[in-house]
């Protein structure tokens, strides 16, 4: 049976179409994917992200433990700062991509993907065994809402005079009479914030934000538009551009890998960073009609060259776009390729990432 976030009843009351996702019942859309996509790009969208996992890491050995566990650069962390990082296995594949929040001395929070949270917790606990580190799963006690879009800052100003944190930073604040953590680590390609709160306060905050933000064009947004928004921004999605068999170098997220440290699979990752991977993720757009989807074959010069990892009709560009894992020899910007859609070949071109850049 699928789990439900603290906002399940709110979604049902708003008429959302609910689907199973990563073990959770989640809204895929309320009106339509395109309408909600445009609302976020042009005004503001409100997202239920309470299905994400949160692990608290404490103890005198917590920094050393996390620095050896994660590929990211944790050296610049300070209280109130967050770092995006891959968590890799011994083969260099990505166990998950996550955020590390430094709350205080020897106190950190990992925010992980919903679908991978159970295996992530097992992985982290196993690696922490015997160390002066405590791992606590805070997921069930934590609610999370994302407010994204060009009007997000104005909407937050309705609730607090406190300046929002800078990108990749966070602080505590009072919003609608509830204590929240306000973070600037969005996933849509738009400016905005993520709000963490006690699970019991989530519905109150959701209703308060929607009511106050409605005059500024705030709309609830489901998973469908969350996917098209992140794809236009070329953000990786675990299970598509990232997996235990895909390394950070292949996924194109080496910007999130620190140099010169040891972590699981670091020898594989560094070798690929130096010599180049044999395959890698590219962005492409169709040159005519058609919508690419995950798993569709890709051909270059009439020969098999890889497959689509994510694809959609872009509401912003009004064309089919996608990400694909291709042989490195074919993965050059400007190269022509073909996507096989229902046994027909559709011409496409490899383009520079991202498709849309607003932040």
C-alpha cells in the first residue's frame, strides 16, 4: 500500500489526479501539466515534496564520516549552508543524489529522494557502523513544501520581513505562525524556496500559502509539471539520468564532485573525469513533431548509439525535448541523431544544456 504525505487530503480536496510514485500517493496534476508548468514559469507554483527523505547525522565524527561517504565538496560547509552531492557505490555508480545541510557543529541533515530513501538509509547506517556517528531517520516527522517561480519572493514577503537566504543557504523563520526552515535549493529552474516544517504543520502552511499567494498567481502544481520543469532546466532525475550503474561523469554532474579525496568508487570517477567516460548524458531537441520518452532508442549515422533517459513535450519551447545516454563519440553538441518513436525515426539535434535558464 502506498504511503501518503501530510497533504494527501488537501490534494484530494483540490481535485488532484493522484498516482503512485516512489511508494507514495502523489498528485500528478490538478488542472493540466501544461497549465501548471506555465504557472510556475510565469507566476508561482506550490509543490508537495513531503515524500522526500530526511536523515539527521550527528556526533563528533559526523563531518569526517560524510566527507568519506559523499563525492561532493563538503569543505566549504558552514552552519546555514547546503551542498548538492552524489552518494556513490564502490563501482562509482550513484546510490542517490542528495543535499547536505549543515545545521550546526557536528549536526547535519541529508535530504534524499523518496524512491531511494529506504536503501539510502540502509547504506548510510551500514557505513556509519562503529563510528562516533548517530543516524536518525526524521522523514516521518518532517513536512516539505516547495514554492517556485518569479513571484515566489513576493509571496514569501507576505509572511516575513526577513530577507530570504542566498542560493544554497538556509535559515529558520516563522511563516503563518509556524516555525520553518527556509532553503534556497530549488529543482525547477526558477527562483524560489523550500520550506521544511513539522509534519503536523504542513497542511496549515500549504493552505496559508495558497490563500495568500492566490492574488499573485500562485497555483498548486503536481509531479507532471515538476518533471517538465526540471527537464527544461536539464536537472537529473534519479532512476533516469542517475542510477547505481551510472557514474557522476557519465551523468554530467562532475560539478558536484570534489577533487582529490577518497569516497566509494572515487578511483573510477576520477579516471572518467580525467580520460572522459565511454558514454554520457546529452540534451537534444526534435527537429519536427513527436514526443520522446524514457527508453526510446537513439541512432546516430544509422547505428544504435544509446537511448532516451527522459523526454517530454516542452511547454516553454513547444517542441519535443529530452536527455539521452549516448556513446561518447556521438555525443557532440550540434550532432544530428534520430529517435525511434513507435518504430518510426524522428530527426533530432544535440544541443547545449539547459533548455531554459532562469536562475
